[in-house]
């Protein structure tokens, strides 16, 4: 049996979702997350079973709102979207084709996407086409991951653009920066996946524009507005992170024999494995917890608890750790400050600073 | 973030309780602030769902939109909010003082100003959005609203704008005010949760801060402080209640939504007053009054602008307006940082850590030392200070001291922890220095290169003379019917 399948256990693999991709760029050094994602482990279920559910519920109001807005933009074969693109890009397009890739069975969607994109790139005709619900793949850490982006790919004359529909509002030309940043990071993943696909098919990957189209509601109304977002920077970051990522096969090499994150579900799907045993298995693979995980990774509460248990300075975030000169244990940093720990070689400077900080606090507070 | 704060955070974790990072309070706290906790419908940009608001901890006013997607109900909410907020704000405009200005006309300034407390930064951002979505409305025309609605919008916009200003306390964000004074044992991201942050700062008796913070993360015990609601609550409680209202908009249905939202707001309401009490217990820094005076001045000018019938704030600043605003923010930031350091030895310690300030004991003084001959003879007392701080200042640097107002000195020499200073300002006009103007041997003194000198505002052209590089003179903003009728769906 494939080692990754063994890690996951006898359940279907979970595809990478948007959150996994965001986490990828945010924390590429986390072996635990890399392995669990590569094996397609259901992290949300795992965290729940461990007694550390992630704090990411989605409100039915938000879901409804998102769906209503998306439906509005895609109505009548993306008629509204065409109008927006025409204005935004100055396209002389009167008509547009619409291909819903979801119309074929899920097992065929990836090859169907491939065929459609290949045909479009080859024919180069003037017809504009929207591809809804495409299924892309991307090599992540030496492992092929499938991405189901909630996006539309737009093609005109053999040139492609990623269109991302988000339901956060753009007020007087401004939106919440974090939300735009997250959308840009996600869109960059899809641009990269589409470029990889084109290169794979023997076409010029640069045919996919680095300017993605972000469609959001304008001001307080439901009317959509489109903006171009340049994702070159995000693309560069993503490529670098992907290249730097420890290859999954190397991570697998070091694993103890028989290690698995299987929840051992009974016929009704209820996990039978003890949470303690599962936690033991997970702790065999090191995590790199940072407070940012709290907004990106399903395993965050479990890893935070673990980081607390071992007194890691990671708990407080990178800024704090930088101030502590990269000292990784709290007891060590406190010891250096209070003079109970002798600085190791190379730690003299940070020890001096911490001792001074300690003296100053004492002086001012007493 | 400095090593001092990082160290305080480590201590907080070890001791299980938040640690002070200041010795005084650096924000103004009004005797009668107005707490405002807004909630927004999830997934919407600016759809108000509910708010708890008021100045009396025992009698909050709860405003609710039973169907948040209904435009009329939203405006009714805005009118309800105006009914609470406007009398509070306008009440401060009634008593004024006359300020004599050197070389200028005397002007009036309100004796006190309103203060609004919101739980977190997102709430402040929501205040801005609520202001933006209401300030252009009109009481006449095709979609009339209650006349108080556009007025409310202008005030909310003003308060949200002011909260960007470093050192302003007109709109205070509770989590930010708390983290300015206490270091907790959790990251900044987690500190944005008011309940968890207060758990560290003031845990219930017999409970450690860490335990209290963990408990506070449970949305069933401590609902989020908004504006976003707990998704579990949305799905299980609010959703069915709103649907019931839609099917039959009876008083009972409204009551059901109201009760549901009350459970989400009341815990935060109590936390807000606890936060206010904790902050109030801190002794006030010396320059807090000066900054509040600036706030009072700003408030007075805005109230006058409204009284004179000025137009609502434009959607966006023009080029000159934006540059002026930015320059103003930078000046306020610089001055606020310096003022805090002068008011608070623990904040000054951060500059001692980086070598921009030092404290020490005076070891020698020559109070009648002079420089120059004849008519240009000047009194320049010399002192030497012994310090253990790692000073990174150089000879010739001008330094000020938090110990004496108007005092300035120049560093003459630094050698082996002995610093020789020449006093240049603040010793009077006589042949000998004024009593107490020159530190005496044995006295403990602090000096720093930070100074809060007056900085003139940036030289910017009039808006009519905006250069073409910046789009040329902007079109004057005239409120239009389109603005007033803008959709709010």
C-alpha cells in the first residue's frame, strides 16, 4: 500500500481546499500539515476527534450571501460577468461561450478541463469562452494535489484569465486589505496551476495573465464590480515556497513503521481510535505552530496546546520571538533575562539585551 | 514590540497573569463614556444586525434588526441609534470656554467631549461603514429617511476618522487600549478577543489568567464581541428566529430575535465596563490632558461645521486633503510616542534599551559655568551623569529630560559611563541659574534625544492648485441625489 494511503487510512482522500493553499504559503515549514495535506487526511475531523475543533464555522447567512452573489454574476451563462469584463478590459466581445466543467462526472473533470483548455489554446479563434468549475492539479511537495477553485477561467483568442468571485464589498474603491490579500493569494495558485497545465500541454504558459479579475459587490448594493489585481508578487512567493518545501517523500522516509493518522471509523463512520493514541501518532511528526495558524489551519488548536505544553516562544508570534533573539524556549529566555541561565555561544548579545530589559523593568516597577 | 514587552509576555505566561507595561494610563477615560457594541449580519458588508449602546452599565439600550436584509428596518435601526447617540454627543456642545490664542482671534472650545468605547478594531471599522452608508441620505426626495439618520452618519464617520489619529481618545478601541497597558501571555492576534484578553488581565478569583483566557475562547460561554457573530449561533439560533419573523412578523417573532441577540451582546457589555474600570484605575499620565484638549478642539470644530450646514464628508479625500491628513497623522504619531515616553519611565525604558535615552545619577555639577566673553558671555552649566545604560548618543546631540519642562542640554562628552552635559535651556535669564534648574549631585536624572518640538504642518498647495501630477484640482464635492438614493441591500 502507498505510504500516504496508509497514513490516511481507508477513507477517500480530501482535495486541497482554499484554506489549505493559504496555509501553504503562510507556513511552508510545517511537516505535520504538509504530510496530512499530502495524504488527504481530513484535518477538521481529526481535530474534532482530538477534542480540539478549529474555530472556523461558517454562518448560513454568509453562505447564502456568497451563493446569491455568485449566482447573480453567473446568471444566464455569465452575462453579467461578460458585461463587466467588456468594460474592464475594453473587449470587443459580443458573444461568449459558456462551458460548465461540472457537467461531467467528478472523476472526469480534470481530464475534461485539460481537453477544453488544450482545444482553446490550439484553435486560437476569436470566440470567447467561460469555463466554470474547472478542476486543476498542482504538484505540491512532490505530490499531485487537485484543486477545485471556485473560479471561472476566461479565454479569448487563446489567452486566459482567472476570474475570482468574492462576496466582500468594495466601498468607494476600497476593500478590506486582508480579504483582498487572501483572494490574491488564492488566485495566484490558480494562475500557477493553469500555467502549469498549459506548459504541460506544450503551450506558452505566459498566455495566462498575471492580472486576475476580482469580482465583488460594489458599495452596499448587490451589483458586482470588477477590478484587475496583479498577482505577480504572490506568484513569486508561491513558486519559491513550493520549491523550498521539503519533499513529501523525504518526510515519509523518516516516519516510524506503521504510523497512521487513521481514525479507524466503524461502519457508521464513527471514529473508534482513541484520541490519546491518535495524538501520540501526530506528535511523531513535528509541527511548526505560529499564531497565524489560528486563521488558516484546522489543526491549530491541537498544535497550540502542544506548543504551550513544551513552552515554546512560537506561541507569542514571530515578532516576539525575534525580540527574544530567536531563543525557542520560554524558560531559556527567562533564564537568560534573570541571569539563571548561562548564555551559550552566540547568545551573549541577546542575553545582554534581556538582562538589561529585566533590570529596566525592575527599576521602573519597584 | 520591544524586548521589554516580549519579556513581560514571558512573565505573564509563567505567572499566569498579565503584566503591566506602563506605569500610568496614556489614554483619556471619560467619566461618562458611551459603550457601543455593534453586530453585523455575517457575509454582509455593512448590514447592522443589532447593537447594545448606552452610558449606564445597568441600563443598556438594545437595538435590533429582526430581518437584517430589510432596508426599511435598517434605517429604523439607524434612527434608533441616532436617538441614543446624538443627544449624548450634542450635549457636550452646550458648555464652552473661550481660548485666547497668541496672535489670533480668541475662540470657543467645548469644556468636555463625548467618548465612545467599542470592543475591537473591527467594530471601529464597522462604525466607519455605518457612517458611510448613512451620511449621504436625505430626509426629502424619493427615498426619505428620518432626518437624524444622515446626521448620525456624519458623526459616526467623524468618530471613526478620529480613531485613526494617534493619541486621540474620542473613539477608544477597548482591546487596543488594554494591550497598550498590559502584556498578556498570548499573541497579539489572540488579544483581539476581548474576553480572552480580560481573562489574562483580570481573571475571576481563584483562576489563572491562562485558564480564564482558554475559557473565554468558548463562544457558548463568551460570545464573540462582534461585529461578526458566532457561526454556531447564526445557524442554530438566529437563523430559525429570523425565518420565523419572515413567516409572521409579529411582536413575538421580534421578541424572539431580540432575546437571541441579547444573549450575544450582554456578556460583551459587561466586559466593556470591566475594561473601562480597569483602565480608570490606572493613574493618568501627565500629558493625557493636553491630548484630550486637542480632542475637545477637534470635536468643537466638527460640531461647528455641522451647525453651519457644511456638506457631509466626501467619499474620498482629494490629493491635497489626503497628503495633509497623512502628514497630520505622522506628526501626531511622533508626538504621541515622545509624550508617552516623557510621561512614563517604563515607556522611556524602551528608548534606554536602544540607547536613545539614559538614566543615571549626577556625580558633579558646575552650575555657574559660562561660555564666551563680554557681551556674548552665556551661562552654560555643566553636569556629569554616571549611568549603566548602554548609551548610543554622540557628542553634540541635543537632549531633553522628562524631569524638567523646558529643559534642554547638549552632550559634551561620553566616557566610561560618565556623560558630561551642557545645559542650554530652562535655567532662567539671570547670571546664575534659577533655583532647581540645574540638577544637583546625587540627583537621579533621565535624558533622551527624543523631543516633542513643535513641527509646522507640511507645506501643501491649496486644493484648487493641485498639480497635474496628482490629477489636477479635484472637482468640488456636491452631494448628489444618487448618493442619497444609493442602494443598501
